C-alpha cells in the first residue's frame, strides 16, 4: 500500500514536469508571426551564430583598469542626487549645484578597429614627421584621405622602362607642388606606371598615330555599373603642334595628354610634365565646389499647361478631320514630358544614385574589393512627373513686350511670376533635399513669354524661387524651387504634319527647358553651371552636359565622404552597444544577422578602398550601401528588445500556476518516502 501511494505521487510529479516541458518547447520553437496576436515566449537568437563582428565594447583604461575611478564616479552621482533632494526640500546649499557626471559610452571593438585603421592612413607627403601627433588628433571630420593613385601609361616607352618611371615621378612631383596652390579642390596624388590596354594599337614608327589616336567608345551597360579601377593618364609624345593638349572623356576616368616632345628630349619632357601638365590636369579634373553641397533626396517635375484649348489645331493628320483637340494636345505634351525627363534627368540621377548608394550590389572576390570588381547601384533618388492644365496667368502681371529685338511677345516680371506661382502652389513640409520644379506652357495668346527682372533689366526663360546654396546648413524651405517657361510652336494652319512630328517638336522644347533644372541640381552640389573648363587646350568628349563627369562625381564624393563615414560609424557603434547590452533578451534572427554582416563588410571595404588609393567615388557608394543595411536592421520587425516573453516573464507566468501544485506534492512525496522506508525497516526487522 505504501508503494502504491509513492507511485501515485511520483506519477503526478512526472506528469507535471512533462506539461511544463511541453509548454516550454512549444513556446521556444513556435515561429513569430508579426500579424498574429499570439507571440512566442522566447526570442530567436539564431543570428548570434552567424554574426561575424564582435559586439563587445573596447576596453576603457579610465574605468576598467582603475577601480578607484568607478568608486569616484559613484560618489559623484550620490552627491549630485543628494544635492537635488536638498534643493527640493528648500534647503540652501553653500556649494554650487552639482550635475550627475556623464560617463561616456565606450566604443565597440569593431568601430575602434576601423578608427585605428583610418588613423594609420599614410601621410599625404609620405613623411613620418609629426605622424604620432597626427594620429592622436585625427578625427573623421578632419581626416586627410589617402593619396589618390593614378596610373600613367606611356605606350611609346612601355611601363617597365626607366623612362616611363621617371616620367611618372616627374608628374607626381608636379601634383605635389601644385596641390598647395589648390588645397580645397585637388587631393594628394600618387602616380604609378601601368601597361594600358591600348598599347597594342601603337606603332612607334608611325608618326601620325599620335594625332589620330582616339579612345574607343565606352560600352554601355544595362543599369548603373561601375568597375573599380585606378584612373589612367595616357601620355602621347611626338604629336603635331595642332593636336597638343588634354582630352577628357566625360564617361570614364581616362585622360589623354598629347605633347610635341619626344623621349629624346627627356629632361624637357619631365619639366613640362612637372610644371605645366600637372597644373592643367589639377585645375581641369578636380572641380572646386562652391559649398559643401546638400544631398538630393527627390525630384518632382510638374508641367502646367495654361490653356490646352489655345493649342488646338486644324489640318493636322491625326486620323480626324477636326484636327488636334485640346485633349489630344494635352496627351501629346504629357508623352513629350516623360520622354524628355527620361533622356535629360535620368542619366543625371543615375550618376547621383551611385554617389548616394541606392541598392548596392558588389561583384568581386570573396576576400574583398580589388581592381576589376564591379559595383551596381540604383534607385537612390526618387523622380515624380505629372502634368495639369487650365491655370491662367493673371492679366495684371502680363505686359506687352517692348523690345527692340522682337515686335511681338509678352513678358512678365520675375517678382510677379513668383508671387503668382506661390499663390497657386501648395507649400508642403519637405526635406531640404527635395526639389520641385515647374514647367509652364503659356497659351498661344501669351506666347512667346519672357521673364524680366525690372531691377537689373535681365530677361530669360527661368526663375529661381529658392536658393540652391545651403543657408546656415539649410536650404530655404520654399516650393516650388524654380520655374521654367516652355514656348511650344503654333501649328495652326500648317498641313502635312502628323502626331510624331508634333511630339518631336514638343520634346525638343521641353528638353531645352529642363537645362535650367539641371543647372539647379548642379548648384545644389556646389558644381559650376556647366562642365568643362574654359581652356583652349582642354577638350571634352562624351555625352552631353546633362550627365556628371567622373571627376565631378569624385569631387562630390570627396566632400561627402567624411560626414557619411562618421554617420556610418556612429550608427554601427550604437547598434553594437545595443546588441551587447541586451544580448540576453534581444532577438537576432539569422536574416537580420546577415544584414548586419553586409553592413559591416561594406564598411570595411569602403575604408579599404580609400587606404589602397582608389577614387573616393567607389568608397562613398559602398558607405551609403552600408548605411542602408544598418537602417534595414533597425527597422526589421524581428529585431526588437523583448519582442516576446523573456525567461523572467515566462517564470512570472508559470510560477503562480505551478508552485501551488508543486510544493504540496513535493512535501507529500518526501513524507511518503520516509513512511515507505519506516515500513520497510519494520518488515525487515520482523
């Protein structure tokens, strides 16, 4: 009988244990669904197994090595708290009010390692004087980037010859001496020698090949791809005097330098490279930005057709004897707007998307970014295009033109047009990087329309309503930012025209008006209104001025890199501190850990590219890609502190249910065990 009672108590204990264990396993293995009301009890921490970087904080000599500092810190906090209590009680203190000391947050080991790598960048002049002082005082804002490496290709002498190396040394000396005269625009440059892929095209015995040499057209790739490589300067010698100069390709980082000098005049050639060519290259390639610029977030282009009915025509072959109606005209101008924006603004946004790092994809070696790796980016700047109609100009601001150059046409004052557009425009709250631009198509009654400034007598087809230059770190929050007038031709009375001809004419007119918007965007980044230096010895090749040249992108990237790098390190450090502080309760699924690994990998590769001397434009793209991965980690619904029941919450829920059953059963089990032993001892003694 005693054994039976003991078996019953033991069975109850086993059953209770099985119930608790089953509920625990169910809570810990059930996947989280953010759209369900029921949550798992335990966090998913599978990502800790795949996390590459150490999230531990760096050791602090001030607080870790000397325990006295910790006690001093606690004492200061206690004194400050007591002083606040006395002040609340109305007790006047003779001492000044104390403030709780702000103990600085320790940086993570990962970020400290990166900052140390940055501090170890080679000095610009290559010397070691004051190197320790530079490393100790260097910060991200004042960092001197590693020298940019440029390869000099002299196909007529070869890269491995002593002459080629001496020419590269002469050009590097010239860059070093000229940089002091242009400190804000030109970086430090190291010049190496390389064998160009165009060397096989050269025949030294051919005297005319130098004059006839042309770079092959760059192959157009789908999307925005860029191959990571060092810029190249091709030196051609023995040219005729008419072809001497510098040729810059807007679509690539290749520069062609032609000179009449030959290898036989080596000393004169070296002096020419050191004194003249270096100065001209620095002033041509590296654009001095007028300000720090401002990131472009989005572009909104709105076309306003004052009166589509005034553009209705008769006699145009559209398949209808009634000609083009107002609706057909509005549809045509909408198509022309889309095609014009795509052709003019699209290439510009592709270039800026590479700088701002949209969706970064890196193709290269697993060990890291090397020469020949490919970076692809897209969708970093949003673009919105829409059109509207029937918004007539006020009659009191339109005046008949009194111009010696034209006998017809009307004009409107810049102030009157600005007041009119502000009255009829909604003023939203936007970021300083958002740009809104108006294209105004006047009716045939007001065409051609010209904007005139009465104060200085200037006239044109566009006005700026808010300055593109940052004002105290911010741009004027006025929208729209600018406005352009699009004068389209009048096709009334013309025959033998079809819709394609009208569409083509509208597209040309709208494309011409978008040039003002392109100039505004360039001014936002501190660039001059147009590309290219006003020098007779410099020639530019490639696409039109709606695209940014490689060297303009490099200038913008060098301006943005320091602040972007500090932002990336700060965000990474904050995320690492969160992971370390709440490692026991913070969810870190595998997918989130992979995002964090991508962010830290791109951050390392960005700094590595700078250290190796690659152009900053590639490093900036990877840097913004790292920032996007960090943002993805922080916004992931699975990455929260205590998104489920933590173990202490689990204990708090089950203790009131289990303990009232468990304690009496444990007590009863102990009593039954004692009783069972006593009975067995009596049986044995008998």
